C-alpha cells in the first residue's frame, strides 16, 4: 500500500461524510438530533476535503501511466 497514491480511503470517508450531510439535511433536528445538526458544517468540510484529496491522488496516478 502506497500512502501517497492510495485514494480509496478518502473516497470512502467522503461518501460517509456526504451521507451524514444528506441525512442531516433531509431528516432535520427531529430525526438526527441537535448534535448532528451542530456538526453539519464540519461534515461538509470533511466531505469536501476527502473528495478533493482523493481526486488529487487519483489524478496523480493517471498522469503517471
């Protein structure tokens, strides 16, 4: 496993955080609770960062081949 070229863990974490964002948006405070509503900006930040890192690493692999 090459940590500089491995992008799959970042894609998986991005999907998980994106699911948290979606559930919070669709469910509201009644379903997910106040703590998930408070964590909404952090979920967006982590989701965006994870997808960005995965994209950069995936693009780096494709440019080498």
